C-alpha cells in the first residue's frame, strides 16, 4: 500500500480519538496524541509507534507518568526500559510547554530534546533520561519536517479505533445534532 499524506492536525486528532476508542482515558490520550504529532513533525513514525503501543497493550498512562517523574526529579536520572520512542515523543511537547530540556542517553545513541527541538538521534532500547531547566538553551539543530506520509495500514487501524467513539447514526441522533457536518472533526 502507498503511504498516505495526512496533516499533522489530522494525525493528532485521529490519534486522540483512536486512543479514547481503545479505552485510554482522555487526558492520557491527549498527551499521547500530542507525542504522536511531535514524532511525526520530526520525521519519525509516530502513527506506527502508537498503533504498536495500542496493539501490544502498553500502559500509556505509565509512560506519561515517567515523563512527569523526569520533570519532578529535575537533575536526577530516570531509567526508561521500554517504549523509548514514545517516551521521547512525550518529552517533546513537555519541553515546549515547561521550557525544559531532556537528555536521553543509551548505549549506542543520545539525544537532547528541548523547547526548540531535538538534537542527536533517538534510537531504541533502554535509555536514561535527565531533565534540566532550559533557560539558557541554544537552538537545537533537529528540524521539523513540513509533511509526512503514514502507512495506510496503520492509518486504517487508527480510523477504525476512532470510529468506536462515534454516536451510531439514527434519525433521532441526527435530529439531536450528532454526526459530522462539513468535516469529520466537527
């Protein structure tokens, strides 16, 4: 199947709906959907990452809590054993919102994620993370991409999961205001 071009907004919105449709609480779903978007903005397969996490039953709330722990324990090293790419995706929006810098280090790669982007390479495997204040941070070199194409198969999984939260169509539901108007996101 050919890759499907989708907007970053569509990636985030559909990911959030799919996460809620798969049983993830709305707050965690919003955080993870922002991470999916951030990963895609930096050219990584955020959609494939979240589909794999959903399909394998990853405790997404625990991954979000690990980022919260890294923020709360500024300067201390936090070990991340699994779901490192998803963890990195969560660090991106957190760095932007809180103005902090995350330094991720593994045996064969390292990266810094700050308010202005990412520097280095984010790989797989276990990593250690140190969060520091980023007030004096210089601009990081990792550039955001302007567009991304996602796997049609992964996109189909997200759309199917998102459909679980839609109100079933009936004359009564439509009369009550349910259903899409001009787009699927209204």
